C-alpha cells in the first residue's frame, strides 16, 4: 500500500528535499504550506523529477490554531489514515512577532503549532498503527529540532512575548520544545506509533531569509545543501529499516549532543501539560512502553 506522508513547509529548502525523496520512494506526498503559490511550484518541480508522483497541496498556517484545525478537517475529508507526519516548518524572525493566538511567533509557530497539529492527526495515525491488529501497524512522527536546543531554556513566561526579544534564545527554546515533545510522545504514544527527532545540520535554507545579507554571507560557506537531511527525514518517516525505532535523536553533522534539559522527565511533563492547556487538547496517558535502540545517523 502506498504510504501517505504530511510534510509541513514542504515547498522549499529541507522540506522540498524531503518531498522529492518521499516521492521517489513511492509515497503520496502531502505538502502542508502557508504559501500556496510556492506549494504549486514545488509540486511541479517534484512531478518533473518524478513523473507520476502523487502530490497533494493543503493550506496550513502553523501560527493559527484555527488554520491548523481547518487543515486537519480538509485532510481528513480526503484521507482516512496517515502513515507519517514530518513537523518540518519553522521560522526565525529577527524582530518579535506574534501568532494569531497571541504567542511569541517562534514558540507558537515552531513549537506550539506542531504540538496541536500532531495531537489532531493522532486518530489518523492510529488507523495506520492498527493495521493488521491493534498496535501491529507502522505510523511515525518526525520532528525537526536543532543542535541549538542545547542553548535553550524552557521559560514558560516568555511564551507570549519576550522583553527584550532576542532571536537566538527564542529559537533555541522552540527547538528544545520540539525535542522534548518528541521524547514525551515516545513515552506516551500507543504501540504502533513512533516519534523521532533530528537536527538537519547547518543547511542553506529559506529559514535564514530575515538575516542581514552580510551575516548570511558569512554563514554560507559553512552550510550544506538540503539533500542529505531530506533523505534522512524520508528514511525516518517511511524507511523499512527504521520501523519500530522510537525516541531517537539524529543529526547529519557532529556533534550529536542531547542536552540534559531535553532529557528531564519532570520538565518534559510540565511543558507537555501546559502546552495541552494552551492548545486545548486532552493530554495523552502514560504508556508502559520500551524504547527501541536506534542506530546513529
């Protein structure tokens, strides 16, 4: 059966490379993007490279809870199951901005939006997880974190704004949140659904579009192309060799360090419970589940 995969922000950069690789692997690629013009151009590029690929476009703005609900409703009208979700989209605004629900944009769009999206898509992931019997199937969630999570601190009082606003602490907190959410899901998800996180490396990507030109020019020689992280994400999402792996953290480049903060179970739980309140979702119960050893990548 053809796998169905949702990629947030799959119209450029790393997300587009993921989409190319997934299309090559035979998946139905669902591009969930804010800019539908860019999404259409991405679909054309994918079809040029992989004729006959199945590519669907959906409108999704992760900075709006209402838009996230609308996307899930639209997706569920076309699909009764989901094999993999890749939480890829992110933003790094150099000036403080806010989501439609009043959260600082990096915390709200990079972390809290994917948090809500993941919970709303769990029923469709559960269908894939139960194929062949309860918990006997294979559904997966992949989160884009960053090595910058090591600089992050969870400061819940900054969720709705920072004074002063500093872009790196805000970004690092959002990426720490992504990794902690992945670890939390690895403990809480029922059998048949797994959660993994990855650092894509320093990638030449539109995420840096708001940086001053001189600053990007200094960074550019040290950045890699999006192809390698795209392949890793696709492998984690549907690769047969990754089936059953749960709770891992992967990176294209060294070092592959996971901060002690990201492993703090009490802090994971505090962030999770507060995020459920903010996103207005029911918390998942704790599952009695072992974490399968993962291969370094």
